[in-house]
C-alpha cells in the first residue's frame, strides 16, 4: 500500500512528465532557432563587420536605409524582393495544382503504382547542388542537351522570360513529389463512404471531386499552400547555381542578395536587417493565407 509521501511523489513526477518530453525539442529550438534569431536582431542594430574589432551601434539605420530611395541598399533590396515575389507568383500555382493531379492519379489502383510513386518522389531526395548542376548542364544555351535536341539556341539561363521558365520548371520537377505525398496522405483519410453516398446520389466524377475530395483536402491544401509559399520565397540555390541572378539582377532573389551582402561584402548588419524585413513579409503573407482559409470555412 502506497504511503502519502509516495503518492505525492508520483503526482509530482506526473506533472513533470509533459515538460520532460518537451525538453529535447525546446532545447534544440532554443539553441538553433531562438538564440540565432535574437543574435541576428542584435547584429541588425550594429554596423557589423566581423573582420573589424569594433562594431558600433547604429540603431534602426540598417532598416531605414532599406526604405530610403537612392540609398546604398534600397534599390538592390527591393529588386531582389521583386524577383522573390515573381518566382513565388510563378511557382506556387503549378506546385499546388500539378502535385494534386499526380496524387489523384497515383491514388487509383493500377499495376506498378508503387513504382510510379517512387519515381515522382525520387527527385526530392536530391540536394539542391545536384539538381542545380544537372539543370545547368541541361539548360546551358551553348552546350546544353535541351537546345541540342531541339536544334535551337534558346537562352534558357541568360534572358527573360526563359530564365523564369527554367527556374520554375526545374523547381516543379524537383519538389512536386513532396506535395504529392502530402496530398496522397490526405486523400487516403477521406472516408470511402462519402464517395459511395455521392455515387448513389448520381454524382459524376467531377462532382465527387468538387463536393467530396476538395472539402476533405481543405486542411491539407492550407498546409501545402502555406509551405509552398514559404519555400518559394526562400529560393536561393536554383538561381545561384543555374542563372547566377542573370540577366542582370533580374533573377537574384532576396536570399541571394542577403548572402552576398553578409558573406561577400562583410556587412552583416545590413544583411540581418534584410532578413528580418523578408521574415516579416512572409509572416504577413502566412497570416493572410490562414485568414482567407478561415473565412472560407465560416
């Protein structure tokens, strides 16, 4: 029979159990996310060159510079934000729609279904360096395989709109498998009874898709839409490896400019301020996205 002291000890341990399970995550989150974020905020308030002994406090000057027309960073920063917005605008629709069509196809019963699922997901396991070098070889205007087989001289990486077509095409090929996998999981969670009831009511396939599949996938669509926007807005490797920001700086995204400012020009304060402005912009887009989906639900 347990004594009062043993019972109190068990209750005390029970209260601590959820915090013990959360501790590893909180430790990693604090070490690798929260502390670097706070350090970045501190750096953004200084004229921070890590090669110099002194890093004077400049307050919000690194931020106000970005919003001052004609300043050193304003033009380049907003050009890179424009490039980021264009890539997001061009890439998100195909990255939301094409994986959904692939998932609908792969959700059916047919011979070799597992093989085709693996084929569509396989590119996603490749690193951005491998994908970038592969497509650089395929799209090179002079020695690329695509121009060779087309018997043409299309400037895939050196002129607009071909550079955007190249970046969006290779990104869709590379990442559609991940979104398709998320859609597949969502499709398998929709109860089959709903489709049977729709068939009994005489619903066609398109009506089943509109009134059963899409409502059942709404939480998955919100997740895919939000994650795809964030991933597209953080695009760096594709433009760095394939177009190198060409033509001019038209495809130089915000992350590419931030890396150049901080790691090539050694102006970490300005780079950190750019990072926070980009992060706030993405936070606003994500909040708007959640609000729109919530309004549709209501």
